C-alpha cells in the first residue's frame, strides 16, 4: 500500500482511538444498579469497556455509531462522511482478544493472536514491548491493524489459564451448532457477543490464579518463585529447608512460600532486593518500616513469618557463617516482637486488623457502612466522579452525586457543600487514598489492584479493618486538624459513656455538639448503635466492640474508654 493510504488509515485510527477513549461520554448503561453482576463488572472492568462492548459488540448499530462520530467530529474538519462511515465500520468489526508481541520494529510490531492462531503486523505500536502478553481490542482500518485499547497486561501463567477458558467457549459454541471447526469469523463473532461473559471469566480466572499461587503452586511457578526469592546457590539451600520445615517444623511447603512471598512482595521487591541480598539491608529496619505500614493482615501472621525466616537462616547458617547477620537480626526481632506488633496495631496504611477484634464479629456479618463503601467504589466509575485539580478531594459536583446516592446530609447548613461537609464521603475517600486503593496516574484517578484485594476479604475482615481505621487517631489526623479530631473523640466518649449508664435514651440526652451529630449516623451504619425515631440503643455488636477497645487499648492512637467504664455487659 502507498504512503498516502497508510497516512489516511493512520488518521482514521487516531480519530477512532480518541473517540474510543471518550466513549464513556456517548452512552448510558440501562441496568439495575443493584444487579450484582453489573456492580461487579463496573468495579472490575470499569464503565468505559462495558459501554464499548454494548455499542461496538452487542448492538452494533452502524448508523448510530456514525451519528456519534459526526457529533464527535464537529471540531475536526479533516474527516468527511465517507471517512467517518469507514471508521464506524472498523469500530463495529473491532474485537477483544489475547495477543503476544513477537517482535518490535521502528514502525510496527508483529503480534500473534492467541485465540485466532494467526500473526500479523500492528501499526502505531510504540506502546508495545517485545514478548508482552496483552488482553486487548484490535481494529482493522483499510487493511492495517492497530491496538485501540489495552485492557490488561497478562502474566504468562495467567494467560494460559484465561485462554483455556475461552477455548472452552469456542468448543461449546461449535458443539451446539455441529461445527467441525471454527473460522476466524466465527471466533471473532464469539469474542464479540460473549465479551461480557469473558470479562467475568477474566475475573474468575484472576481469583483462581491467585488461589493457585497461594496454595497449589505448579512446579514452574514454584521454581520461578524460589529463583526470585534467592540467588542460585541459596535457592538450593531453600529447597532443602522446605523438606526440613515440612518434616521437623510442621510448616507445609505452600505455607512457607506464602510467607516468604509476602515479605518479598511487600518489603524486598520495592527496594530491588531478595533474601540473598541481606548484606545490603537490615531486617530490623525492613520490618520496622513494614509493620508501621501494616504490610500483613494479623499479628499471628507476622510472628509466623518472622519465626519461619529465622528458622531458614538458622538452617542456612549450618552451611556458611555469612548467614549469621540475618539470623541475629531476626532473633532480635522475635525477642522484641511486641514492639513490632505495637507498630502494626497503630498502622493504618495497610490491611492489618487485630485478631481479637475479628473474633468478636459474627460470621457472615453485614452492616450498612460496608455496603455504602461498595456503593462508593461503584459510583466512582459509574458517575464519572472527578478529583479537584488543586485540592486533594472530590469536586463539589462529584460529592453531591455521592451524597444523593448514599442518602447523606451535610454536617451543618451550608450553601455550597464540599467533601469536608460530608464526613462519611470524606472518610471513604481518605480511606481509599491511604490504603492505596485509589491511585493517581498523571492526574487520572482510578482504583488499583488493592481494591480487589480488599473486596476479596471476608465481610468480617473488611469490618475489622474499618473499625481499626475509623477509630485510629493518627489516621484521622491525616486529613483533619488536631482540634477537630479531639472534638470527635470527646463526643464519642460522651456517646459511649451515656449509653453505658443508660441504654435506650433520647438523642437529645446525649448532649453532643450539633455539628458532630453525624457521628450517630456513622455509628448506626457500623451497627454499633441503633436509632429508632429519636431513641438510641447500643447493639450487641456495639457492646462487643466497646468491650474490645476497653480491654485492649490504653494509648492515644485509638479511642480508649477505660477512664469512665469498667465493662459493658
């Protein structure tokens, strides 16, 4: 093809890509907002790809797409109706697939479509890397192929799991129609009409893959993990240690690799080190910082991890004195482990929670606040919520949308409310930022993989994390001034002390500042108190929570009620 034809195709692609990036603005999804599948897909996939599926794959109304393109083209005089019609046709024929980048040239890449089993050139592929595996949408324009959207970058082992499940869809489709084989056209049609199912398959494959990684590691993954953890010579020592740990210490191999993986991912990989590089770091410093950031779920997990690491270096010490340094450091940590566990109890950046609190929470526990947070994450994408450019908070328009959806009132009368006037929204936003659930990439805010990590926890674990965080003074001080935090704690003490002396009282008898009456609403959403008309009672769950704080904490970082009560019975 001529340079002119290629240039025209390039122009069409750039226009199509720009339109695709803004497709969120051209359609609304008509769905029951309480539908669990819809909610799950909006969280895991986002509304843009869902709308692209509806417009380009499910409905495929070329005239409707052409109208959208014409509207989008108002400020672009370069494209005539013929070109727009060509772009509309190409968009309708685009499809999502799994590709591997075989080679990268200056002007193009050679890719292999792993679902169609064919290779071809892709133009304008400067953002692709050699040997990369991608879940992506391909588009053909005038005989040239382009990647119009990258949905996910895939791990090699995960790609095998994911594609095998799509092959099963191909197989079922062929069997239903008595087809001996599927043409490329058949496969593309399947990839388009079943894309929503493929999104669900991707999510289930992710969960399955994580489970496989944590429990039944394949030999390949096992070898890769060990070779990542250690240099070559040390990996052989670790192999022998795994046998020793299983027979003598009653640590199963999967559990050993799980604990080592936590430390590697959370502590060593971020500084470019592994377990063989101990001359370049000090475990005492490593775990002091890690515990302050709540890198692990519980104190017992932390103690098991340190104990196992000490056992390993003690085992390795029999082969060389070079392992004495990490062994002594880990012995020190175990000796003073209460200091590190104290760091964990004060932390609020990670997903740490106290097991003593967790044990108080009933199985299959649910509360309004947990549901509200799920709604918050759903609406962040669904309502296209935005962050203010010059302030670390949601725009006023976004706050108003959330307040309406969550049925919230401002903490006080104000003409133009912002995020600070809705304490629950303020908490959800700062909780998400502090836990690195909400990430900022070049000014664009989106949810990170840590959202899925949080949502994959049991409801009781999520609740424990919320309780640990919302009553943590240091966390509140990250976005509120000290005076306001002190007033919050003073009012909480008034509420709890009053309910201790007299249950089932009038809200007016609590005598708390009107501006802080929202605390009652939050406590009710946490299922700590119950409010009926104007009567306030403490729930059984609330009694257990207050007893927990009474018995377990006597420091300035969390609410302590020992000063005014013995125990709520």
